[in-house]
C-alpha cells in the first residue's frame, strides 16, 4: 500500500489523473463538491484536512494495481525521488500521424462557402456541416469543414517520421507560425471565389491551433509509452519558446530526463482501455491504438475534436462580445437553444457507446473546458433574449 504522508492539492490531482476521471466524476467518486477539485487546481500547495486525507487514502487503496503503480511512479517523480521501474525508456525514433485543427469564426460570411460544400454527416455534437478541399500543398490530406453556425475548421493530416519527440515538438511550433497565416490566405481566396460581392469583415485568421497525434511505429512499452504519450500531448516542456519565430530544443538531455523520471502533466487525463491508450490535455491529444482491430478508431477522436473546436470557436465569439462590452447577438437558430442541444449531445452517454469511447469523450471535454464555456455562452444568449 502506498503511504502519502501529507495530501495536498497536488497529490489529489495526481490521483485524479491516474484514475482518468473528469472533475465531476472524481468529485462524485470522493463524495465531495466539484468546487473542491477546482480549488485544488488553483491551490496545489493547499494541505488537505484530516477527514479529506482519509477519503483520499481510501480512494487510493481501492485503485487497481496499475493505477497505484502509476501513482507511485508519478509521485516519486513529483518529489524528485528515484523510482524503481522495469522499463528503461529513452528517446527513440517513431512515426506519428499528425492531425491539426484550426477553427475560424466567419459568421454570416460562411454562407457562400457552405452552399458550395458537399454535405457531411453530423458529428457527435449534431452540428450541420459541409466540406470543401482545403488545398494544402504539403499535407497528406487537408479538408475545410464548414458549419452552418458560422464556423470553419481546417483539418490537416500529415505523416511524420522523427528521431525523437523533441524534433516533432520543434516542427509543431514551427507550424504555429506557418499554418494560421496559410489558413487566413486560403479562406480569403475561397471567400473571394465564391462570393458575388467583395468579402467584408476582418481577415479570417484562426485564434489558435490544436493537435491530435496517432502514435504508430515506436519501441516504447509500459511506463515508457505512457511518458511518450504525455510528451506528445504537451510538447512545450521540450522546447524553448522565448522567440516564437525560432523555437528551439531545450538543453541537451531534456527529453532523456523526462523519460527517466516518467514525466506527466498534472492536468492531462488518460483514456482508453486494455486495447488502446491515450492522453488528452489542454493543447492536444495523443493516442496509440493496440491492437488496431479492437481499438477505438482514430476517426472517432477526429470527429469529436472537429465538433469541439467548432463549438469552442463559436462560444469564444459569444464570450468575446461580452468582454468587449456588447450584448451577444446571434441568429435565432444558433442561439442558446442551439448551444444547449450541442451541450447535451456531447455530454450525454449513448447506449451504444463503448467504454473506450466514453473515457475518450470525457477526457477531451474535461481538458478542453468546453462544457463550461458552452454553459456560459448559453446563459449570456438567454439573458440577452429575455
């Protein structure tokens, strides 16, 4: 049995991470309010009271042997203590399929592009969408997803073979400089081609990028594979980003140290099961199916992320109007009822949903914080229309 001498918010959140639970699910498991978990996220050094420490001790004792071992290894790494492990993991060559999502809110300007697109089946959020070729010259595949609510999401798919994960991280941050400008130019061109009148409004530039990686050929096992997925999800720990135009690797040996210590991000959530392993974080998702014939298809992760990014951009537009001192106004068909419908579709389990799909969906929604944003945007639109 693992003994935790002093439970703080840091250890409590570490337990939540190895149990692969959302904030609400973890709170329900402990029998406490979700606000307590949110408090730990903001106050990681806060010492838990004796009664809470007993609850956490009991919860840890009920974890599976695999979860307890993961907690032991990560707790030791958190404290800077050596850990005994059978896996000697090191940086290694690997192949990944990179999926990049760049959402842009276009509003009513999307109408001519939407009319020109080919109908596509609605995703998990039930959002009406169409698609056009994006025409990226370097990507293996590129698609422009057009949502009737006014959001366009560019999806780029690229196969990368790298000698180590630091090399992949440098490439990814280079894309942060290249791809948003390309998307802006591409959307401006398409709007000009499909619009009868000159396009009005600001330049259609993505506010952010999100990456999802499917790890394919590699040599990691056990804890080494877990560390690799964590680093794929949060590559910022491998690079120096002081100059965004010239992101470079951190000091030599940094990736070796991360593998040696079994590094993990405290807010990342694992998902999957015996036949697949994945990690979801704020800036990305990493997934390794094993074996392929029984694993969660990567396409299900892509379908969810497309709807998540579209709704994130839509809710961001609504909330930005409030920040700028304006009452949020949307067409009635895309008002608060539209957001409420999408919220329930994304957060409600389906009878045919597998356990792998459920844990993936919950992890992505929790780390993206989309449910909270949808509720806030929904409340703002309802208040405006009342």
